[in-house]
C-alpha cells in the first residue's frame, strides 16, 4: 500500500489532468466561434391570393449544418405554409397557400430557423388578398 502523501499526490494530479483535458467530455465555448446562422427571403413582401393558388418563395439559410428546423410565428389563420429544403443545404422553398377561411389583410409573421445549435429569425410582410 502506498503511503498516504504519495497516494494523495497521485489523486490530486489525476483530478488536475482530468479537469484540464475535459476527461473526454465535450466542453462548449472553448473552441473557435461558430459562424452565426442567418435567414432571408428572396422577397421582403409575399403576396398570397385568396383563390388557393400556392405561392413559392426562396428561403436562404446560411448554416454550417445541412439541416434546419423552420417554423413560422404569427401566420394568420387560413394560411398554410410548407418548407422544403434542397438536397444539399437547408435553403429551399417556402410555399404559402390561403384557404377559404383566410382573411384578407397585411400581416407581419416571423420565420424562426434552428440549425447547428443556433437560432435566427426574420420578420417579413405577408399580404393576403386578391390574385395579382
């Protein structure tokens, strides 16, 4: 059996080495800063007709990940949306369709994107009304 001071020294050194190296755990915030993600639309104003015609807009998502979770906040009742990413990155198509229950008007919904452990949001103008 090792003498107590020597055993204590080995134990303390083990704890210090483990704390310094992370003991195999992944510690966030210690490496280089991750590129912030961003989201934009090809048009700041989207017009959706009340006749049920789908409207497609390009959603551009810059991220280090190939996947993203896209959600909308404040979309008016009767307006449906569908997001379809491209095969190689999270950018893709956002499709809006107004159903018969949609109310004509101008709305300011927000797109929220979660990707690569980060979030980004974009507020845009949605005009629901007659076909153009």
